[in-house]
C-alpha cells in the first residue's frame, strides 16, 4: 500500500504542473480533492469503498492545505 504522505506529495506535484500549464489557481483545491479521490480508489483497493472515499478526501484536503501554506510562505 502507498503511504498517505506520498500521495499528498504526488497530488501537489500534479497540481503545480497544472498551474504551470495555465490552470486558474482558484481551481487547484478542487483539482486536489478530485485527484485524491481517484488515487485513493486506485491505491487503496483492499479497503471498503466508503473508507477509500474518506481517505481520498483527506488526501486531497491535506494536499490543498499544504499548497495553501506553501503559497503563504512564498508571499512572505
């Protein structure tokens, strides 16, 4: 099974790539949650469905929070 933190980092890399390609920065949190849901359905296949959805939401929201904190430090 893939580690939680690894998926958060993977989502952040994907989000930064989409941002560099011209995606509106306001859509990044939504993109993070969607990617988190997709990755949790792929990588946590042995768990029950609702638990995988919950994990996906946590992964996506964690990546969003980390993205927002990084953006805040960048402004400082």
